[in-house]
C-alpha cells in the first residue's frame, strides 16, 4: 500500500445530513471514520429543506405507505435525540371545495395518526377555522384538520451529527473535495483536498454529486438519479401564532407556510426537474408561484419586495416511473459493490431529512459483514451534543439560562437553547454582561459564539455563520456583515 498516515475503517464522502448521520453512527459503533466534504457541512440540500420532520402526508397519495410509516416512527426518535434542534409543530390543513374532499383527508390523517407508533405527539382533531386562532390569517374559512409533525433546524442537525461523530473520534474535513478514489489491495486510497487517506471501506453519500464520486472511483455506472429542485421564500410573518399551514392549490399541488425565526414566514416548496449545471437558486417563476400561492390563502398580501430571503436545494431522488416531479419517490436505496471487487463501495441514493438516521443505520448494517469489528446499531436511543435534557424541556432550559445569565433577553436565551442546548453554557462561561462575550455583531451574535462556531463547528465564512450555524442573516445589516467578514478573514489568516 502507498504510504499514508492513518488507515481508517470507513471513509464517507459527503457532508450533508446522510453523510454526517453515517459518520455519527459509525463512530459510535467503534469505527475509525473519515468524512470529507467539498464545501461547508450541510451547504447543499441539507440546509435547503422545508425544515420539517414529518411522515409525508402527501406521499400517501402515491401509495408510499412503507416510506410514510418509517418516517412517522422517526419523528419522536429524532425529537428525543435533539430536543433543542427539533420541536413539535401543529399544522392546519383546511378543506376546500373542488380539491381533496374532507373524507379523503380525514382518512389519510387517520392512517397518519395510527401508522407510526405515535406516543408523545397529540393526535389529529377537526376544527372550524372561524373559531380557531389560525383561521384569522386566512382568506378562506370552513372546516380544517389540525395535526402533528415536527420542525427541525436542518443545517444545525447536520452540525450536531458531525460534532457527535468528532467527539467519538471521527475526522471531519469540510472543504476537501474528492479528486480520486482507487482500490489498492483491500483498501481504498482516497485523495481529497490534496491529501491521501486509506480506508477499508468507502461510502458515497454525496447527494446530488453521487455520480461524480462514482466517476472519481472509476466504479460501474448506475442509472441516473432524478434531480428535483425545491425552492422556498421567506417573507415578514403572515400570522401571529405558532401553527404551520399545509395548504392545497387548484393545480393539485400543496405548499407549506410555516413560522420562521419568530418574525418571518417560510413558504415552500416547489418541485421542478433540475438539470446538472443549472444554478441551484429559486427562479423568478418559482418565486412568483410561491407568492401567488400565499396570496391565494392569506389575508395579508406579499409582493416581490417582501421576499427577505430565498433558497433552493436539489433533491437527488431515485428514478422511477412517476411523471410529475412531486410524485417521484422520496425513498432511498443502496448500491453495494460485490465482494469479489475488493474493498467495498456503498453508494447511497435518495433519502429525505426525516429518514436520515434510519438510512445511516441500514447502510452500516448492510456494510457490517464486509467490515469486521463494526458494532451493533445504537442511535435509536442516542442523544446529539447538547440534547441531554428532557424531550419537552427546551422552554425550561431557556428559563434557567436566562436566570443564570441575566443580561440575556428571553428571546436570546431561547435562541441559544435551540441552537446549542446544554452546550450553550460552555461558551457563555462566566460571562456577566454582553461585553464579556466580546464584539457584538448584532442580533445577539458575539465573538464568543462565533469562536465556538469556528473552533467546534467548522465555520469559516459569513455564509457558514449567518445561514447554516444560525439564521441571523435575516437580521444583520450590511455594515454588521462586513464587520463579521473582516474578523473571520483575520482569524483565517
């Protein structure tokens, strides 16, 4: 074998939610793990989701009962793993004439309530919008259903899994683009970021980039994935409560309108076939579509000038016979190289945020016979960093944080708990004032917090800090961003 410094058991390519989840699971099974990612962790699809941990009610229409059942069961598992980054969300599904009838929606929600082993989340109930706080914001009244799913900070979930892996000995290398992977004896030699590493097995979890990894590894070609772009917009809040909306449109599609960062509403998503090489951004047509959808339902009109932020992600879906992009399966599958080909290559195809833990567990169970010494599955009862508190205890934890750090406002304490959980105290330390935390860039973002992001969460750029480690990009002005950029550049020099 060529000379390398460390021989890993497993090299994972891709620092999105699937790759980070696999690294976390594998490190907890006792494997020596390397994760390489060409950009920042979670900088692709995994920071551009609708932020839901959900069963996928609309997938029942496409008869994906197994996918929905597994996702429903995961909602409470993930909530227990990360009660800071994940929380319950009640959603309002109005009934409208000329669209899916009430009996069909109620039947779907009955399945939704009973298919996935729900224990903590409350069941569906029927409401009249005229008598419900969520009805005041809507242009249309009548009957509706109120049901449960979960909200997640998707990009922080990636970081928490990567941190959990690193705490168990994994090597996490963002900004290390894979250029070559070749089998040599019973190992892979992986070249990324100009460095070469050896590993007994290679997992390709590169999301939309899986085909590029296959080419770099000179592996047999696989059938192409179907790339579907989903776009979202963020506008000033359209309602003053904590319910989300699951709303139908006349073309048969649906969209979500969700409370976002206290003062905003998140609207999405579109489903548009995406061509490799096209910009991963919301097109003008998609933004217009989402604005029109919101204006069809909400009393408060939104215009292009109200769009404070937009983002898009490309979902790499398993190709099937579906016609419309929204009908393509959100399931996942694996391709494992045969034993006689040498060191194993496992390619992950498809998947969704809610299923990431299951995907990681099943991937490693599949690989285990080819990777002697890999321990058993364990993450179903695991806690992610900072999540070692009661599943419904985030509000109480924020109250305790506010008591012990009196200079924090209640909103500041809650933001820090939702980002860091019990680890917020680690970098707050003995501070007794904002000045003790160093420069304040605005919106409560301080040098102490940015230092934690740099030293513990691999942040380097303004985008890393303001859009993936936090969502404070919605609140800082240009001068504050420039000050942060200057400090980050100085730290990197």
